[in-house]
C-alpha cells in the first residue's frame, strides 16, 4: 500500500483502532492528521483536539484542517453501553457532521 503524498484525517486517534490506523498510514507514507478529545502520545503531522459530540467543536475542527484531504478515517466513537443520547450524538450525528 502506497500512501505517499496522501493526507489522511483519523478520528479517535488517541487509542485503539484509531491509533493503529494512524500508525499504519504513517508507516505507508501518509501525512496523518489526528483528531481526538484526548491528547496523543504518538508523533503525527498534525493533531486537533475536538469533541465529535459537539457541532461547534466539529465546525472549528473543519476550519482548522487543510483544504486538501485525501481520506477521512472516522474511527472515533463511544461504546454502546454509554447513554443512548451520547452514542447517537458521537457515533452517528458527529461523524456525519464531520463527513459533510
């Protein structure tokens, strides 16, 4: 897989699947911009702290991102055991808002 000259935004980058997606994308040559509520420990080309359950936070994030993005890995999410309103706000509405 060659991701040279590709810019990828990865949400949920602080841990788990998001962290691994970011690591692999960097390994394959991508410029990786991470997004999470929690600061990250890994080296990225850029990082934005944002709450995907908050539309204003998403709007501010979009304004801060570069004009050219080749891919968006919407990995962020809360577990299904969280309150239903939180699950819907983050796992559906927030990711949809960011994707638009």
